[in-house]
C-alpha cells in the first residue's frame, strides 16, 4: 500500500514589511525573520506529524490484514489441504482394493 502524504507550503501575499522604519527598532526585523523561520519549522513539523499519523493508520490496517491471514485464511487453507489429502488417500486405497479384486478374479 502506498501512503500519500500531503505537502504543505506557505504562501505570503503582499509585503511582509508593513511597518514604518522610523518608529520601530531594528530588532523587529530580527523578530520577523525569526517568526518566518518558526513558521517554516511549524509547517515542516505539521508535515512530519501528518506523515506519522498516516503511517500509523496504514500500519494498523496492515496488522489487521496479517491477523486475518494468520488466524482465518491460513487455518482454512490448511484444513482444506488436510481434507484433500484424506480424500486422495481414500481414493488410492479404493483403487488398490479394486485392483486386488480384479487380480483375484483374473487368477481364479
């Protein structure tokens, strides 16, 4: 199974610098750059978290399928194989007894 992971991206519309340079300090520029990096990290974290969630869901579904195979399908197939072997053995014994009767009739 293939797990599709959504790709997140940010879209900035307009100018990010929307304040006057004369009334604010230079630390605001540093803070805005740090905020932009924080948003990038937050988007990356959201992608990773969603990826982990989707993989966990897929793993749980795969585990269920494996349990069905181990506890239902494989035992049913094994029972069918045993039944077929018993029928083949019974048919072989019938053929041997039939051949022995025919051999007795031919000898007599």
